[in-house]
């Protein structure tokens, strides 16, 4: 009878341990995602040099 009681405690301990590990993994992933999304965007200087101006800005010099 005592062996059966030990097995049920062991199974419930395993369920609790699995829940704690899964919850911890979720919290670490959630925190890492929030930190990553909270960072300001990185501006690439090369990407800005490839921007084509709007057509209206090309004609603005003729107006003067």
C-alpha cells in the first residue's frame, strides 16, 4: 500500500514540475519578446541612400 502512495506522489510531483518548467519557459520567452519589441528600430544608413524622392519634389526646383 505504501508503494502505491509513493507512486501517486511521484506522479503529482512530476505534473507540478512539468507545469513549473513550462511556465518558466513561457515567462522567459514572453519577457525576451517584450524586450526585443521595446527596442527602438535600427536605422540602416545604406537603406536611406536608396530612397527615391517623390515626383513632386523633383519639380520643386523649377517653381523658383
